[in-house]
C-alpha cells in the first residue's frame, strides 16, 4: 500500500493531500478497494480528472480511486442520440464521438477534461443552465457500485430517490460505473455569438435576464477591479444554435479538426508556454491593466460565428493557465443568488473585496434555474464565480473576507456549489441546504454505505 | 487515539502540515512538539507513557486553542504494530509531511562493566525501532515524491568511546542508516535530516556520567532542529559548537584516543 501513496492536488494547485491511489479497471477492483478500506479502517473516494477547485476529489491519508482507467464509450446510437460510457470517460471523448454525427452534449463544463462521473457527482451546469438545467436532467440511466458490493441501476423512475441523490451527491453514496445520456441534435458545428459590453452590475444582470430567453447560451465576464459607477462592468457573450439550413456546410463545420482549439497562436507561438507570460500580470495592478484593455476592446458590439468547442471550453484555451497564479495557486468562490437579491449582495461583495485589496482576477456570471436534485446548488437567479490568487501573505485575510461573503450570500437566500467553494463550513452548509435535506441525504447514505466507507475531504468538511 | 476532537480539515486558505513524532513525551520530543504546533503543524505524538503524553497533548492543544496534537500509545519495540499504526495515524492526520524519529534510551554501563541486556535494549529502541518506522515512511515519501524525515542521532555516534559501547554503536548505525536513506530519497524530492545533539538538559542527561559541557535546553535544541528542517539541511549539530568539537574528536588518532578516559 505504501507504494501507492501519491501526492494529489486540487485543480487550483492550492491544496495538497496525499492518498493511496488505486486505478481500478473494472467493478471487481472497485469492490476490492472497498474491502481493503474495511480491513485497514480507511475511507474511499473516487476521483475523476481532478478538476474540482476544492477538496471534492481529495482524501488525505485515505484510498482514492483514479476512475480514468474505466473510460470506454460502450455504446453510441447516432439515430437516437443516446450515448453510454463508463464513468471515467471525459466530456472531450463524448463530444468528439457525437459531434461528427450531428449531436452535442446538452450540458458541458468550462473545460472538456472533466469525467462523466465527476460531472454527475457535482451535477455540473453550463452556460445554458437557465434553459437546459444541469447535466443530471439529461441522464437517462446510470449504474453504480455501492460500498456493500451491490450493483444498482437508476433512472428518473427506477430507484428515483437514489437517482436524484447520487446525481449531486458528491460521490458519497456510491461510485458511478456506467452512464447513459441523451445528446442534443445540432445542425452546424458553429454557434452565432453576440458580444456586447455592460457598463455596471445592474447592466450585467439585466442583460443576462433579458438575453437568456432569446439565446441558447449566455455568460458574462466581469471586471471585478473596476469600482464606482463601473462596479460590475464587463462583457456578455450570448450564443444560439444555427437552424437547419443556416450553415451551408454542416458536415464540414462539425468535423473535430474544425472544432479543436489550435495549439499555437498565429500558427507560431505555442500556447503551452502562455501561462509563463501571464504570470507577471497576476497581481492587482497587472489585472487592472488587462481588465481595462479587455473592457475597452469589448466596447465594439459584434456578432460572429464560433465552433462549439471554442465557445464552451474557455478554460482549455490556455493550457495549464492555473499555474500562472504562482506557488500558492488559486481558489474559486461561486455563489448562486436569487434574481431579486443578487445585485445588492454582489455589489456589497465586490466593494468589500476592493476594500480588502483582494479583488477577484476573474469574474464570470451566468443565469440559472432551480432543479430537483437533492443537493442542488441552483436558484432562480444568477451565479457569480470569482477567482482569487492565494499567497502565503493573503491567506488569513482572504479567509476572513470569504466568511463575510458567506454571510452575505446566506442573507440573500443564496447557495454554493461544491465543485468550487473550498472554504465553506459545515455551519454554512446546514443553513442553506436545511437540516431536513441533510438528514435525508445522510439517511440515504446509511442505506447505501452502512459502514461509512465513502468519504472525501469535502464530505468531512461539509458534513463531518 | 487521544480523546481530542478531530483536527480541522485543511483548506487552501488553512493548509496544514502534518507530522509524526515518535518518542514525544518529554525532552527534545516534547519541546519539538510545542515548536512545530506553534508553527502550524498538526501532529501525531507517540510514546509509551500515557500520562505524560496526554498531558503534553492537552498543553499543546490548549495553547493553540484547537486540536493540533493527537496522542498514540506505542512501544517502538512492538515492530509488528508499526505499519497498521502508521496507516491509522496518516488517515487521522489527513496526510503526512514529516516523520521525526526521536525515541532513544541510554544505559551507560560504567567504564569497566558490561551488559548485553542493556546494549540490546539500546539497539532495539534507538536503531531497530527507527528502521521499523522509517522503512514504511520512506517508501511512502518516495512514492509521493515529497516529505521530510528527521532522525535524532547523537554526537555519541561519531566515535566509539570507552564509556558506552552500546549507545555509541546504536547512534553510529542510526547515522549511517539515515545517510543511506538520504542518498536514496533526495532524488525523489524527500529530505532526510540527521540531528546530532550534544548534551541536552533532559532526563537522559541525568543518567550520564562525568562532565556535561555546553548543555543546552530542549527548547534550544528544538529551535535548531526546526531551523535545519526549514533549510532542508542534511545534518545539524545542536548546539552548533559540537560540529567543531566532534571534528577534532573524530581526528584524534586511535593511539591517543584509546588511552583517553572519555
């Protein structure tokens, strides 16, 4: 076992937790890991691509299953758009499989590197959450192995309680093994994108609200450094699918090579080097300069066509960009707040971060709708994701600020998302999920995992 | 494990370094536990002596106002118990960055008498206990490509002397063992620090015979060790003066050394 001891990290390189890493190849090997855990008194957690910003796929001193060994796409029906894959398959594998046949995953994250198992555990959303909901709403069926060794199959009708709890369940009820999802029909490899500036927070949120009904996707970039009258300014990108016939050559635009992000800028400069050049700008002054330039450039309202992959997978545009945040890494703080209270809450948070001298270096806004999964993060409103640089000198101050953020979000009736937030405490969790939801979740856990073998650092932090 | 509540979960804004001190109940071990806890470490403290260990844990935790130390009762000569206990401790700590092997006994036989029983006990605690703990720890650190091992050897291992053949041997062997681990592990990103204390004002010193010059407090020794850990040094003498004293002693020709009475 000592030979499996491996240092694991969160996506932001801001948290490390060594664990015994096992890479199962089949269900039998997952069950063996559970038996090993029982024998040694350890806990088990499944890890996909490790793209969570927090401790969702970490378990210091425990057993971690690297699910990427089980990543086969086992069935693809291009007439119905149903795809079945093992849980370690990535969204990258999925879209590259389905797009040439005229389909696209209905919900994707900002990176294509995430695994399906991870996506379901966090119940991810995309820039179309207001329209398509979370990824869980497109799951037709999944199979999972429980710590007891039982293998179960869930659909929205069969084992419905587990279906709605395991999706969003942070991997704490069982381990997904096979997932069947419905893809969405597309008529072109391109999207039509409208890009336009917004002058302030009010403009930002009302543009999301008004723009959503007329588009398939909508997302806002926020300059979190601008203050005063420009507080919350930024740029909106709203996109829609092309109708049948709009693209004269859909076969061509849906080819993978016309989707893939080029590895070089202007055909010469390798993007894998880019993060070294971003690093010097990752401070308040540098980001102020970049944000200002970006905002000025965004003042030209324009409409253009863009491949799906380029529009969705912004986080993959600069490989390893997260290293540009330096040795301390980064964290993300994402809050989901109802339409009525969002503006005042975020105005307060933005001002607070500027007062602290700890503005977010990237802010992203989206429009959301509620869903019926047990540990849901969604609200009828908006979300704001903020990236913060972590340094040895700012940890205590940043921690203090985020505790104040939590208070503001709770007061505004908001929620949090556990692919992201790393500092939320169990008290805060109790307040926004409610005791009843937590009791329901724990009761289900008792049923699927009577010996409490499934635990991650995230679970211990939120529910421990 | 002690009755203390579980230590706080590490987060990016509240990162934890985790260490094990084997042989922590008093002397340099207790002083180092205080020092490391103050520097933000979460610690597993191991010792045979339950009352002393519990008191130390309570002291460390009340000073930090949170759980920074967990107590485990363990006799280092129970070698078979080590792998499972190590696994347990690492899970309780939520990871592992540091292992300090501090356990040591000293039974000076006097200038003329011999005791195999005492010599064997010293080898078992000072050397084999260290190997029992550091073997699995080294394997884990090598695999994880990170970590730090600190072994408390002694200036007594630098020369075989008239007064204490068994102790000299146990510490000389420990120094060599640590050197070998260092040569294995440095290439895997793991630091191995050998500490050679001179005289330190502990219970062990009371047993020593003859003069005890340049004796320092355990707190001073702990400070020296922590500084050397931060700099990821290979070897530290505490007090530093001992480096020069031992340099001279190591070079005394045998023809003279065997006629000396120290």
